[in-house]
């Protein structure tokens, strides 16, 4: 395995050359390889995430986009047999360095999952406050403020302000997903990762989340995985197209959708395969 | 190929329906037999214990005297009821944390290659016959308990009432510890299933807001599975309350007032062990037989109360407080 790793690092990567090295980048993935057992699911993927932008990762099912996203907050480590090589930089520092605690990384890089997963044994209030309580925040006034602010940012406050003590799963699917976004926001992260956040939602709830994502980039860098190309074109500033574990093309969303450089990207965008 | 005519098809359908009905009737009878057995047992116990209750009234349940000599018979089973509660309590106190530790290790920590063999071994503990535990307890385990736990505690903490007396190793404490070992497979394997059923999305959500592994287990996994774990504990308690052979061999078998569980290091008696000790002497139609049937009835009622109480706790407390548990 180490030999493949070395090969990958020494080989000049076309993608790496394509992407200008931007000192203001919030996060960068450099030559990321991921294996599950012996199966390689990501092959030296490179990506730059700029602050206050929405970066969409698109591609057909099984292309590794969710796996890739999970590398950004070290969530993929939780899967048994997962191995990774390469670097992920957050503000220029590799989050996979030995002395770095994944818990700290996950507080700075929040995540929203495909299926809304609010904590069923906790109230709506506690769902949002849970992360802060882990850090030892006990002042109830401060908690109240942050919970309210997070729910407002997630455009959920008006709908749940009278039901804060109800279970986190007592609300609708779309509301649950916004609750999960509020839960991530409450920790005041720097980056928010979203793994197909609308795939389990109806069109109206989807529209709300999309609007919310665009608002969120005022304060955070957002990376969103989606299999919905229209969604990517509507909400993202940059788009990465992945296919079979490789990053095929990365660029500004308009360029990717209007003038894709790669034949494969063009075929995918025009719906020739998917 | 000739297509089957309508009559033939209808015939088959008709046959199928009667077959289903037959199956339904059969399964109903089989299911009902469980109820019937319970009913017959209950009836026998109630009918058999009428003489003893008529003779002693409530003092049968709340009396402490025990005199089986014919002519001056007195039977009070309060010490045995308390002995049952004490040994079962010790069993839960020791057995539940161990079982939860096993379950948490198997589900959250152990590599896959260890998970299956260890859970298999834990379940194998349940297959060891009770009398084997008793024999091992009698010939080996009680000396460990005596030398390494009871004597040191009684030397230094003997002034505390529950540790008073001269330890012999055949007492309430030893019986409780053996019971703890015996309930571990039940509580651990059910808790393991409960924890396995906690959806991964809950763990992922917790990790994503910066929880450590310990926090994920403590605040999310156990909290989500609490009603199931409670159920596992109740099943363990049920086993501890009714367990007979190993307890009879280890508890020291005191009778009457001397069986009142005042200290852990004192011989006692449980409801089940008192039956096992005395049923041989109870001739048919005697007051003694009625006494043992009365003890059996008390044991059955205790088990029923535990189960009903547990059910109430699970449906009321957990649902109301926890929202969508399970």
C-alpha cells in the first residue's frame, strides 16, 4: 500500500495544476486516496474550498463523493476498514496530523447528513444545545441565546419556538433537516459539510434548504454533495464533478455547466449517463 | 398446454383456505396452552395455599417465626421474601454494570473478529446448568469470596451493620455474587442486541458535533437504548428471583428469625431455596405442603409484579420523558 501511496504523491497531478494555489483557501484536499479494505474508492482527489462560497460535489452514485466529503471532518475514520492517504488542510494545517484531535476538527467543520438525524431522545432545544453542552457551556442564558440564534439562522425558529421542549423527531422531515443544520451552526463552525441534505425531502422543504444554503455562505464555507445537478447549478459557486473515485473536473459552477472542458463532464451534465 | 379450468382453480383455493384455517386453529391451541398451563399452576398454588393462609392469615407473609414441628407449627416467610430481594439486589448491583460493560465493549469497541466469538462465549454461560454453578461455588468460589472479600471487609468494616458477623462464605453475599454471574449472559446478550439496534445515524450525528467515543456511548447510545436495557435488567431480575439450585447450595439455609437478612455475611434463605430445602418433608395433605405451595404462590406473585411493574415503567416513564424511544 505504501508504494502506491508514494507513487501517487510523486506523480504530477493534472488536477493539482489546474487549481491555482490560493492562500485564502479555507480547506484543501491534496491527493486524497481512500480505501475500504482493499478496494480503492478515491484516487488522488484534489479540491480547494474557498471561504464564503458554496462548493458542490456532483457525480453518479457510487463515485465516492460522500466518502470524499467525510474526509473533510474525519468522519470516514469511523467506518471500519477505512484507510486514507493524502492531506486535508484546514487554514493551511493538515487535519490528519498525529497530534490533532478529530473532536476539535469536527467542531470546526460541521456536518449535515443525507437523512435528517435529530437526536430522538432529546428535545428540540437540547438537539441544538448538545454540541455546546459537550464543550462544557453551562450558562443557560448563553445557551438560550445561541439556540435561538442558530434556529433563526436555520430559518426554523418561528416554526418551533413554542415547542422547544418537544422531541427532536416530533417535527416534519424538512424541519428536522433544518434542525440538524441549526445543530451544526450552534457550534459556530468554519465549514459546513452537507451530504445530499435534500435527498429525503419534498420539493418545498428542498427549496427552503437551498435558500438557507445560499444564506449560510455569508458566514461559512459550505461543501454540498448532491446528485441533483439543477440543485448544484442553483446554489453553488464552484462545482466538482467526480466519476469512479476520481475528480474529473473542478471549476466555477457556470463554467462547469456551460462550457465543461472534459468530455465526461459534458456527457454527465447533458444527461447522457448518470 | 391445457389451461386448468375454473373449477379446478376454485378447488385449490378452497383447499388453501381450509389449510390456512387448520393452521390458524392449531397455532391458537398451541398458544392457548401456555395460558392454560399458567392458569393450572396458579389454580394449584392458590388452592393449595388456602389452609396455610387460613391458619396464619397475614402473619404467613409478614411473620418471622418458623417452626415445622408438628403440633406447634408456625410458618412466617418474611425472612425468605427479604432474602430473595437481598440476593437479587446484590445480583443486579454486581451483574448489571458488568453486563453493560460487556455489551458496550462488544458493540462499540471490539473489532469484528472478536465480537462474534465473545458474544458466543457469553451466551454459553447461560447454558451452564445451575447446579454446576452451585457445585463450583460450593467447592471453589466461596473460598475466594471468603478469603479475598469477606474477611478483609469484615475485619476493617465489620462495625457497619450490613458487614457484621463472622463470615463463612456460605451466606447471602456469596449467593448474590453467584446470581450476578448467572444473570450476566441474559442481561449482556439482550443489552448487546439493544445497543446494536441503535441506528448509526445517531452515533454519526453525535460525532459530527464533536462528541468523543465515551460521550457518544454515555449520552446517546445508552440513552437511546435505555428502555431496552431496562427490559434486559428486568429479565435478569426475573432469573435471579426464581433461581433455586445454586442459591440453595450457597446461601447457608437459615430458617425463621435467623434468616432475616440483617448482614450480608450471614446465612439466609430465599423463597425458592426454602422450597428446595423442605419440599421432601412435606407429606401430601399436610400444613407443610400448603406452606410450600404458599411460598410458591408468593414467588409467582413477586415475578408477576416485577414484570407488570417493569412494563408500566417502560411504557409510561420512558415514553413520556424520552419522546420517541424505539
